[in-house]
C-alpha cells in the first residue's frame, strides 16, 4: 500500500491505494477533516463500496443467488480491501483503478473496471465512481461512499441541513441486518435536523429518493459545515458509532436488502443497477470543506 497526495491552493488530500480510500484532508491551518480511524471504535475512515452496499442478508449472512449458483461476498463488497492501481496522478487529481480478477470473480462473476477519480478545486473535492462493464451480457452492481468526517465533541453539537425543505422518514434497520417495513418521520417539511446518539442506537439514518441533491453537516457552535452534493445517488445514509468522534455521510447508488422481501436472484435485488455489455456509468459526489 502507498499513499497519493494531491493539493489545491486551500487543501491537501491524501488517498491510500488500498481501497482508494481517503485518509486525510487538511486545510492550510492544519485542520484535519477526516476521522483518524480507531480499531477500538471503527477502523475505517472513508471506505469505497463496490460492487454491493451494506450486508447481504436475504439468503444467509453474506450470500446471494445468481443464475442458480450461490455466491458469498462480505459487507460493502471487496473494493474497500482491494489494492488499486494508480492509473494517473497530477498535482490536483488522481485516478485509481480496480480490475476484475480470479479473486473478485469467485465472489462476483462479472468482468469490470472500477475507477475512482479524485479532483481538487479550491475547497471542493470531486469524487467520480466510473464503472465499466467488460462482461459478455449485463452486469449488476451497486456503489457508494462512506466518508467519515471528524467532529469535535458530541454529536449533539451538530445538525444536518438539507438543500431543500422535505418530509422524510428514516427506515428501520433490523438487528439481523436489512431494512424493515417500519419508518419514523424525522424531517417534517423542514431542512434541519438536530442530531443525537439516539438516531444511531441501532445503526443509521437511511433516506430514499430525496428531493435534495445535497446536505451539510454543521457544527452548531461555530456555524462551520461540510457539504456533500450527490446527484445520481438514490439512497443516503448518515451513520456514527458510539464513542467515535465522527459522522459518516454516505451517498449510495443501491440499498440494503429488504428484510421482508427476499429475492431469488441477484438481478432482482432491490435497487440493483444494470449495465449493458460495454456500457459505462459515472456517479459523482462533491465534498465542500
């Protein structure tokens, strides 16, 4: 594993080749915006999720059926633990590439190229997920981000601020994994939600089909915020773990399994994306620090 550094006039960004994972974002004052990672709380920092998001649950832990065969793949897929090739790098951008291999095909029988491109412009970091289907026939996948942003003190000092006023419910995450049918209203024709640890007692806040194409996490003591824009992503998670001074903002193109609606083939998984033979899809989110 190595680390690639890119810079703008205002930020320095470091990315590990393992998982093409952000490991540091600092400004000119030395302020660190990314969670440091702690094995006793959560060792991740900003894992990239591909070719699934969340945990496979409908057919036993980590298992899924495809074309009459059962496969096994761990939570959030294998990209987060894979060594990426540095395809290109400049002062303010870097492209990381993961190709299908015998190791990936044992878990996920498709041929692909998955690129993650980081590009800095001032205080904005643009992140592209570029997926190419190299399979003969359709390819089915999900992708998502899981950036952990450092917070100072308790989560009760922070609020979520949507781009637009919305009425949104969070869905229940069952202890065994997967989404339950129950939901709870948390945004009532409003833009702001004051956070507290109760929201994360089971798992995460999960929102589907938001009108807002971005939101900010704001320090209510200082007014400082980090904004994440996510056009093209259909699911948004906000997550933290007890004892960790971080909050994750996670745009996903895909979703966890529905605990109440099992599927008999991976091609029918809820919100799975389809790429035709030779097709490319680009999903972009932009973080403003």
